[in-house]
């Protein structure tokens, strides 16, 4: 049903497209100029070093990432260094399809306020500086050619409180940064004709709220990208709609332009569209989709949701300092995937790219192993719905991990840790560890649990075949072969 109006009552009539609930696994290219530093996320902010108004948790990272570009240098000077000279979107999309991904999301603009498309709204973009190429358009064509739903992510709502550091001074020399430069200052430089005042936020007191014109400009740029590339999914990096009440940067007065955008997008997206944000009241769970950044949930959700994470840092990082997020193993990705899917979610995995556009051997091996597992066990992942119980086992999600408060981790699961999905009459029980005695004991399927809808007719270990089994009050027991047929997780199909 179309005809949406820019208010929550109308937007709650929106329904999450079926493709999203069926896809379960997507790949994200969170890639742009900050990859030049090969030093992880938030590089464009932290290259300025600490400023008096920088947040306490940033101190170590800013000290680690602080870079010297010389007088007048700053975040803008990353842009011409990002060349993307070996970027081959078709080859990468083929790699992601072979890994089992069923949708793809491209970064459109990060907090560095640089548009990765041929923007008519914003001159600081990839067709004028750096690659001199429409990166979003290249991704969109490759994804569509492979039959993948296509998404775009926007993070530049953070720019107001993120690039305020450009108005500070070098902590070592006392020289002013480049936030106060004007278009006139660019005469004879590589950025001649570009205005830093359009890139950096206007000078403001720490914690000050932006005027509505900042929100208006943000939404004009987002709408241009949506109208041009018609994404099936839109990722907004905010707790609520940007610049509205409860967002990471509220304007003063708060802006409701986000509602206008949602109504316009849903009324015009050929596949119905979906928009993700990170704090969604229950009443709004179809108007916008819940996204959880590196945060796994304890229970199955009534509506599809998205868990997003990265193989390491969000941007390419050559440093293994413990302050940076470690690279993932295929086992961790598979464990996360089946945990999220059992709770009605989808996994969006970022694969960091080097500045030249390539991905490294670790990423290729990881994706190959995940794809190998999904080719055997995908029937218990794609197109499934939650079973009556999402999980059993004693290994929980545990307490928050890392300085950013995320709870994802490479957990030491045990054979009793099991995740459930269903497709039609089949129930899939996925063991997150292989039992040494080669006996799977699934307590949720015992007659005493009261969850079985009927007596099973057969039990199969995917990748191996039918196995002997017996049903008891305390559990359904399955006799497993000498060696596991898959790596990382072991899926039992009960029919």
C-alpha cells in the first residue's frame, strides 16, 4: 500500500519487504577516503588529535591515529589520496555472492562528509576528488547485475559533532586547523574551486545544537541519492531519525524532515523500501527496522531486524593493537549468523577494503569458508523463521566487550549450545560445538519440553545424511558420525 504521509501513524502501515526477511546475510562495503590511513574507524576526526571538547573514550584512539598534514592540512587532504585505482565492483560482488550473501550495502557518505556519488548537492564528492568516479553508481550496477538487493548507508548526520575538531588547533604546534579556510584560500591548490565551509561544520560551542538548515541540507543530499539509485535498503547511522528528538545530533528546533524522507522513499521505492535506525520503539518496528551495531540480542524479535558488524575495524586497519577490533574467524561469523537468524534477524557483515579498492587474503579466505558452510547449511538459514524457542545452552552473550560497549565476541560455545530455525514443517537445530561423545542431546525437542508439534519422522545431519535418533522425555538424541561434515557449526534437520 502506498500513499504514505510524513507522520508515524501513516508510516506504521509500511510493511518490511519479504526479501529482507528471507535474505539473512548481506555484505557491506563501509569504504571511503578514511581507508587511506589504514588505521581503522573515525580516522578523519582523530587525525587532528585530541581537542578540549573531544570525548574521554576517544583519547587513546586519537593519540594513536593523530597524523600531521602540515599547516592548513586536515580531513580534506585524505580525499585526493583516495584513488580506488584497483576497484573492481563486479569481481567483488561475485566474491560476495559466492560467500552466500543475499544483499549488498554500499557506503554513500560517512561522517567525513564526503559523498561517494556524483552529487549535485555537494561538491566534495568522489567524481570531483580522489577516484573521480561515481563509486555508488558502480556498486549499484554490479549488485543489480548479480540480482542482489542494493542498499546505501549514510553517516554524515554526525558531521556537526564529528568534524568540529577542524576548528581547533594542533595540540603540538598550536597552529589552527583547516576548519576556518575559505574557498579563496584554495587558489592555486589542489582544492581550488572547493569551499571548506561546505565540508566542515560551522564553528560552534561544544554541545551546541545545529540549526535546521543543517538538517535540511543532509536530507536534500540523501534524497538525491535515493531518487537516483533507488536502493532497496537505507541505513541511517542514528538512534532515531537524524536531527529529530532522540537522535545523536538534534537540531534546534528538532527537525521532522526524516518523516518527509520516509514517506517519499516508501511511496517511490519499487520494492517497498526499508530504513534502519538503532533505537526503535515497538510501535514503529515496521515503519523503520531495528539495526544493532555489534550488539547481539538475547531473544527472538517479532519483526525482522539487522545485526551489523565488521571483519575487524570499519575501515581498513593494518594495526593489530588491542584497541582496534580484531579480525574475525569464519567460525565467529557462522556462530553470529545462526544466532542472529534464530532470533529473526539478518547479518550485515562489512568487509574492509584497502584504499585501492581491493580486499586482502584474510577477507577472501573468511568469505570462502562462510560460503562453504552456507552451501551445505543454507537451507536452515535462508527463508527461515524463528522456531518456538530460539536457543538452548548455558553460554550466554555475556557482558559488554571493549571500550565502545559492544557485546559481540568470539565465544567458547559448548555442545549444549544450540540455535533453532524452521522452514515449513522442518526444524533445524544447529550445534555450535561438536560433542566429543558424538551424541547430540537436544533438550528443547524432548517430549517433556512440550514444544514438539508432532513426533519426528526423521533426523538428518546436513552434509552427512540421515542419522539414528531416539526420542525421550528429557531430549531428542541423535547419533553423529565419527567426523563432522562441516566446520564451525553443525546443523541437524528434524522432519
